[in-house]
């Protein structure tokens, strides 16, 4: 198996996993240890508000990661061909969404947990 194909599978799988975690947090009202370490969860001032704030970020990045991984898998298996320039555009969009996701998660943590 090619290393790049394996990475695309991991990225797509992470997108699915992140979406399930987001939906699970919203349904249960409990913060997932995927986004906040177990020992820090009890320091949250408003768990429901935190979940409400991070849910759209998690779903956004989950969709982008899944789409990027799926496109990568299809290209690696030669099912589709998007061209070299589109591969770089896809990578740039993925990285931009990663920065948006990480920044939003950091701001939500500062707001609902205080500066740690």
C-alpha cells in the first residue's frame, strides 16, 4: 500500500470520527476527551455553551477532512484525476480549514475554561 494512500485513508477516517464525536457531544451534553483532556473537563465554566460553540467547528473540519481524504483516495487509486494544480489547491484549502478549526477551538477553550 502506498504511504500517500494510507495518509488519505487516515484523513478521511479522522473526518468521520470527528463528526461522530461532535454529534455524540451534542447528544450527550458531555465534552469529549478528543477535544479537551479528561483532567481539564471539570474546569469548564459552561459545558453546554462550549459544546454549542465548538460543534460547528468540528462538523466543518470533519466535512473538509473527509472530502480531502476521499478525493485523495480516489486520485491515488486512479479513479479520478484532478490535475496537479488542483491537488495543491486542495491541500491549501485543507490547511486553511485546519487553521480555522484550531483557532476556533483555542478561542472557545479560552472563553469557556479561562486561560490555562
